[in-house]
C-alpha cells in the first residue's frame, strides 16, 4: 500500500511537471497573455527556481554543514518568493511585502521542512532495518 501511495504521488508530480508548461502554452494560445497568465507563469518559474536551488544545495551544500545549508536554502527561497510577489505586483514597497509575506513564508517553510525531515528519517530507518536484516 505504501508503494502504491508513493507511486501515485510520483505519477502526480510527473503529470504536474509536464502538464503545467503545456497548460500555460494552451492558455496563452487560446486566451492570450493577460494578468492571470502572468501570475501563473511567474509562480511556475518561481517553483522551478525553488527546485533548482534545492537541487544545487543538496548536490554541493554538504560541505556547508546543516545550519549554513538550511540558512542559504531558506534565504534563497525567501528571495525567490519576494521576487515573484514583486513581479506580480502584490506590493510596490519591498519592505511592506516582506512584512506581509514573512509569517506565511515561515509557516509554509516550516511545514515543508518538517515533512522532508520526517521523510528522510523514515527512509534512514528503513535502510538501517534492511541492513540489519542482512
């Protein structure tokens, strides 16, 4: 059952990764470029940048140590989020924007970090159990 849930999540992620660019292209071709398309496009690019940042830090961030790695990742994600908000025109003043999105960002970042941490702990436990069985 656990593998089925994992597979479904993986299939959904693949569908999203392929579907969003296609959806954006269709929306542009059918409805033309307008503010909703711009907002969707900006957040799609921001999501890709979150992924790139995470991948780069996971590949090269091991030398940094966990506190530095986590700090760089958090600041990078915050910078991407603030930039996306500014591009979308959510606020004209960056300081006002930071004050307004920081609580939401911290909550979302903490939830995502906790989920990732728990998933890594679970995977480490499974690996350790498999090694002990040998």
